[in-house]
C-alpha cells in the first residue's frame, strides 16, 4: 500500500546527545583526579592541589567519522517526487474511506509506521467525525470489538474525552504491549526539521557537560559561583540550582526523603529545560499565552519530567551508587521506609504509572493553551526515557 512504501523513505540521522569524557576537568591549579568516589588515597596531597573525583566514563561508542558518514540516500530527485505522490495517494485513501473502522485502521497504520505527521489535518478531521458519532451513540454494529478497541485508543491518544465504558474493552487496551507507547520515538525525518534537531542536540550536550561538572568534577565553591553566573537565564538557572542542591546534599552526606528528592529531581533531570527549548524550536505553534506559561512548567512538563527522572533512576541507580553518587529515588525510599530494594523499585514503577494517568488527564482536559504537537512532544520524551533506561543506563553507555 502507498503508506507502507512512504514509510520506506524515512531517514533519521541519530546523533549522540551525550559525549562524555573519562578525563576530569582541570585548571592551572588542578591536576587530574587521584581518587575515585569510593576510594581514598594514602599519600599526602599538597595543599595547593584540588583533588577531584572521576566518573570513569568510557570513550563514546559513536566515533566522529561514523557520525559524519551517515548520509540520506533518499534526498533529492527522484525520491522527492515519489514521496509527494505517495502522500497524495494516502490522502486520497484516507478521504475515500467511509467506513469508520477502515478509517481507524488506516490512521493506526500511519502512526505505527511513523508517518502520520504528514496527514495531521486529515487525521484530525476523521477522528473528530468519529468522536461526534460516538457521543451521539451512533455506534457501528460490524466487528464491534475491533472498532471499540481502536476507537478508544486513538481518540484518547488525540485528547478526546472518551468514557472508558465496556470493561472488556479497557482490559484489552491495558493488556497491549509497550508498542502503544513507542511508535514514533524520534520520528522527525525531513530536512526542514534539521534546525530543531541541532538545537536539541546542542542543548543536550551542554546539559551533559554541566551535569558532570556539578556531579563529579567541581568543588562546592566552584559550582556555587557558577550557579550565581547562570541565574540570569530562568530555565538554565532552575537547572543549575537543582544541581547545586544535589551537590550540597552530596558534600554534607545528606539523604533526602523521597518527596524532598522528587521536588528537586524532576527539574535536575533537565527535561523541563529540554521541553522549553523544544517549544520554541518548533515553528507555527508558538503563542503569547503559551510562551508565558511554559516558563512556569505546566503540569504536562512536570509529569513528563517526573517519568523521565524515575525511569532514569531505575536504570542508573546501581551504577551511580557504586561510584559514590547521591542517593536516587530508590535509595531515598529505602532509607525513609525501610523497604527492600525490590519493594522500592516496585513503588517507583507505581509512581510512573500514576504520572502517566495525570498526563492522560491533562491531554483530555487541555484547554488549548498548548498545541497537541507540544503535548505529544512532552509525552514522547517520557516514552523515550522508558525505552532508553529499560535495560540500564542506555544514555550514559
């Protein structure tokens, strides 16, 4: 079919957001680290030498030559004409489908292939019509199980307030694997989005360097001065202040409660900063009201950031504890409640589930301050974090 051929023209250049070095930062007064986080050194260190920790990061698996070699084999003619023709075929196919079940199946296929963004207007028109029919109780009789499943999932995904109804239908949706969540992660392929990719790659790289400065390489005095310098930029200042608080906890040996940790950690994961940049990097969706609201971190930003933080903790906690980092959410909960590690991890999974519920409520109850495009970006960030950290530190490694 046309939309399966269209999907074959997708191209995504994957760039490493995180390029870390195993060498500590140095200055004219500082030599490379003599110690690891969990070890001490027996020899006398001169008073004029600042001893710095090392995170022992391995070299990047992504060499510069490999990244530079990635090319789009489908740029230019005759591929551009072919893609445009296929897009018109799919639009015709979607417009000519009069059976709501057929319409839902086409929309579902387009989303799974990661090319639905080409047809946002057509998809929204069809879903609105199906939603109106549902509200008017004009349900179809043929194959009600398949129709109800697709109807519920796709309408909810696009922010329509569809009642759960039929328990069987809801149970079926809940039993589906994570493919409901991971269809279009990173699905931005066209050259016109290159500016968007470059902006977020640069922001991500800078966040990583600053994170390592606070976590590992700097003294407390140095990061206090650095934080003061950055406070002129609101979102960046919030990030550095959250890093500074974690640095103070580390240097004082303090273990916060889970609530205290969480109140800071959803900012220190840097997701709010990324989403602020993402909002302003995507054209045609910026409004004055939303631009003012985004800097206050609305709930869609907060809950996406909470999921990102907790997913990160589940994947990296063991490794970071071995190198002597601050306690993460798992350790904070264990320290506070006396729970086992297994029970603590189960509790963190529960908190992630609750955050997803709040995101779904926000999407349905959104009062159009933010576009569905931005809301989907926030949701995809949360989904991507669960993908990256499901088997460990897929970001740092």
